[in-house]
């Protein structure tokens, strides 16, 4: 069954589902700056647009475009900025 998640007053929305191997979400982040927390290890892949992130333990913001991925450890938080609507796929381990 699909589960819809909404964050930051509707500026980030995702739909949770089960892939053949891992739980996942697919969603869209509207323009703005956000801080996300993780409970499990996440691999986030940008599908469309671009996401600029500040990952735990890293001093510089990095921008990821369509087709690029980054990992975030479980029980961590990271900051993200989007200048345009940005779609993503996130898998959880």
C-alpha cells in the first residue's frame, strides 16, 4: 500500500512504497531550505532538478543534479536547498 508523507507545510511530499529489495520513497521538494532527519541509512537520487546538500561531517555544500546520488547515515540529519521543484527517489537500508 502507498503511504503519502508531507513535510514543511506541504513544501516536501513523498510517497512510500516497497521496491523488490528495499523500502523507498519518491517525492518532490519545492524551492526552499530544509533540514531532514534520518532513521535508517538513505540513498537519495535526484530524478529532476537539483538539490544542494550539506551532509553530516562535511563543511561544503554539494549540488546533485538529475541522475546523481548521495548517502546519509542513519540517525543523522542533513540540510538541503532547492532552487526549483526537485524530484527524488530515496531508498532505505
